[in-house]
C-alpha cells in the first residue's frame, strides 16, 4: 500500500499545522480542504487538510497515521482556505485557530455514521416551491437606481448605500438579491446583520419574497444541530441566501455572488474576544478575492467607509428620503435640562409630549442606555457606595429582583438592609436606569401600558421577540428601552422618541465615542415617524434631554446632517493623526497585580524597535480591574498598514519567546482603546 503525507491544520495555539501519514492507493489521495480525524496528544481531533505531499521532515518513528478522512463531505474550497489564511495572517493567529472554530462543532466531533445521518436529513429538508412570492413594492427612483446599480454590478464593486432611516434600504437589498438570483444560476448571497434576534422582520421578509429559495441562517443562538444543517446547506450550495451575524463571514459559500452588510457601522461586526476580527473588513476582502459586489448599508456609515467613499474607493449611493409616501424624518429638538429641571428623570416638556401621545393613542419610546434601577446605591450618612469588590465598577441596583449586580463580573448580592460600614438603614439609589424610569412613569400615568425592553426583561429565549410583537400590535403606549430598541425596528405607530441622558458619552476618553453616540442617536431617532402622518395625528418628534445644548454633535443631529458631522470628524481625525489615517494594534495584558501586567508590557515595548512604528507607554485600562484581575494595555501605531503588519509578525515571535506567565493578547484594528 502506498501512502501520502497530509499537512493538517489543528485548532491549537502557536504552531497549528502538523504532518500525518495516510495510507491509500495511488490516485486516491485525500484532497486539500477535506477534514481528517487525527490523534493529537491524548485526544482525537478533527483538522483541515491544507496540503497533500509525499515527504516530510518528521522522522519516520515520530510520524503518526491519520485516523480517518471525512470523504463524504465535499472539500472546503481553495478560496475559503485562502480567506481563513488571510484572517490568520492579518490578525496574527495560527491558521487552525481561525479555520476550525468556524466549522460547526458537530462536523468536528461526530463519528462518520452520525455525519451521514445528518447529511441525509438535509437532503430531505428542501424548501417547498408551491408558494407564490409576495409582490415586490414599486421602488422609488432613488431605490430603483440603487437596486439596479447593485444588481448589475460586475466584478469587485464595493458600494456604500448611504440612506436615511426609513429610506427603504431593505427593499433595495431584496430587489438587488432578486436580480442576482435570477441572473446567476446557483449563485449565493450573504446578508450580514448586527444581531439576528433584533431583526426577525428581515428573515420573514426574505422568506416571503423568495419562497422557492432555500434560506440558511447562521448566528450564535442556533443549536448545534441547526447550525450544522444550515452550515452544510450553505457549504453544499443548496442554500442560496445566507442570513447571519458576524460569524457567518467565515461560512463556506462556494457560489458566493453578492455580499450585503446591513448597518455596516455597527460595533457588533467586531468580534471582541479570541480571534478579534472585523466581519466587515473580512467581507470586503472576500468580495475582492472573488471579484463580486459588496454593499455596505447605513444611515450613519463608519468613518472608515465614509473615508473610502470620499476617496472614490467605494462607490456611494444615496437615499435621501423616507420610502413610505408622506412619511418624513422626525423633528429633532433639544431640551435644556438646566432650564427645565427633570423630575424623575423627565423634563416637563417631555412629560407634556408623552401626555399628548397618550391622549391621541400614539406610541412613544423613551431611550436610556442604562439598565437596572440605579447604577449605584449609597449611604448618605457615611458616604459608603456599592462598589464591586472584584471590579473597578459599581454594583447596580436591580429593584424588581431585589439584587445588586455587577454588570462586569456578574457578582450578585442581596440588597443590604443597612449600610455595611455605619449601620444606617436608609440607603439611597443614585442615578437612574430603565427600571426606575418605568416605575416613575407608571405612577404618573397609571392607566398607560408601559413596557420596558432591555437585557433584563428579555432574558428568556423568545421573550424579546414577544415583546416587540406587542409593540407592533399596538398594545403598548410607552416603550422604555436600551440600545436593544434602537436598531432596525419598523415601529409604525411611534410618533415620539425621548432620549433621556445621552451626555455622558460626549466627554469620553475614547475618540470613537462621539461617532458612536451620533450613530446611536440617529438610529433611535429614526424609529419615529416611519408611517405617514394620520389625520389629526402628531408631527413626529425626537426630544433630546441635555445639559450641553450648544454641542456641535447635537446640532448635527437636529439637522439630520450626517454628511457635515462625518466630514468634520474626519478632518479632526486627519489633524490628530487617528484612524482611518493611522493604523493601530493593541497589546493587552492581565495579571492579579497591575504592576505585573505593566511590567510585561514594558518589556514588550522594549523588545523591538522598528522603523515607522510608534510604541506608546503601557497604561492601565479604563476599567482596570475585572473579576479580580488587573488589566493594562500598550498601543502600537503606524501610518503604514504594511509596516505595522511586518512589525507585528516579528514582535509576536519575540513575545512568544519571552514565555511570560502573564496572560496577553493582541488586537489588530482595535475599536475600544
Ligand atoms: P431602512 O432600512 O432604510 O431604515 P426600511 O427598509 O425598514 O428602511 O423601510 C422603511 C419602510 O418603508 C418599511 O416599512 C418598508 O416596507 C417601506 N418601504 C420601503 N420601500 C418602499 C417603497 N418603495 N414603497 C413603499 N414603501 C416602502
Ligand atoms: Zn453608612
Ligand atoms: Zn464585578
């Protein structure tokens, strides 16, 4: 029997490709892209065959045999392997750590028999073809032009679809999809959304529009079984539309012809642990590699994408008006909290506006990005406050649950009956979260149907969906929510949005905070006035409570002027030499003592000098301690991306060789610094 050598990528740190021997007749060698079962240490694991060879440097007595090759699964394509290899290289991780966790777990752990059974189940789950598709609405001129441009684009064409909230971007995507599906036999389309639980309308829309087309969804709340079926449907080409969150960018899509990224500015496209990749950036790379169009849609594009549109690298398409006839953008007003002092967090002006909506049977939304009852409790006699004992943060009061909770390490305590320091029984909540706003409003409007939607009220699976359904059915008068309510929802009966306390983000140390605040305000404001104004109905309004009414960010929001805001912000970034005019990487270290983490970063800083690279001094992270661990960071900067990449490669080799006991990680293109 002849044999060959399989070079196999495994999900292991540091080195990840290993040689194994495989006995087979000549001409029957396994193929690159197939999965193989091998023994590694004391475990049996599945790896990805990245090369098939006939010799190896591994001595014969050390060379192990591969245990099985998963031949029933068609190989992952060279393009897919190239994508994983690019991501591994760019984010400085071993190939196996990128390629394998992206595959469904069942594909990795199942026995051959079980895998066959899965595969059979998929063959049976073909979609029905007997529904008539829901009619496509007639697009307006700007939408039609956008859909035609996207649908007709050939070759690598990055397109920024910049459209105000409610301008009908979804319709544009769907009609462009229809064109691509009709033109490209077997062609696949990948649609990425920030959070699938918050956009169930889109999934329903796609199913209704394309009833004869198999849709696969890929996101983190699927069960392993579902994930496997959907992944396979994509991999084998049966699924022609794949709707997913950031992790779907690493799906195997052999016939990919179009990528759509909705709300492309959304921070959740960035994975914040492990392989810290940007799904948006990888998507653009993937589109270029395959020579296909990619659409980045947003009402408030990221400055990176705006910059590319400005320089002509991306094509910009604009939708300036709301799609529904006679629906107009809401009127935005600033309420000065210095003059109109809020009671229970709400100014008299906002209260009057709420009362008017209640009288007219219209819906209102109050936005406050802080869950819980109060961010902290304190003792007024001795000054004690509810700090978390494990983190640099407060224990948040959750009144309905009778608990204090740390939102960073999940520590939970019963609410103390008296001050732990002086025994005073009169502990006071400080500040205001969604629960407290709900309680206050219910007292003012006992008849009103008030619903709070935040991470606490929607813990159970399916409860968020149920809550949004009640809003859509009109069974809610006042909706109170965190950022969960800001995204995507098409609330038709909403004519008032009140924004309670956005000021804190204005003075954040993070230079991206204002970009984010602006996007968030525009997005939540965009929930109002999405239907045409009814006879005798209110003009839709957005009321922002602030102490800094003259801040330029707010004037831009009042004027719905993203162009101006983004252009000014880009000019500032250029002046201050910040991204996108500068490339960054962040080395983080954590240890029980801060000095240990800083010490490691100092040796890292001194390990390598490199032309064109700036290594800043290590500093503690803003939230220094989490769960009894201190964290520090070192920022690396360069005006040149290739220089940064070259530096990181050499530097990481040195850092690994230091074999420090400090836990560290590197992030390329960090968002939070
Ligand atoms: P966006 O994603 O840009 O915020 P949506 O895609 O949610 O906007 O569309 C907003 C609303 O406009 C939806 O209710 C949608 O059904 C409606 N709509 C979109 N296009 C049209 C059109 N051409 N004619 C009528 N209504 C439309
Ligand atoms: Zn006290
Ligand atoms: Zn904590």
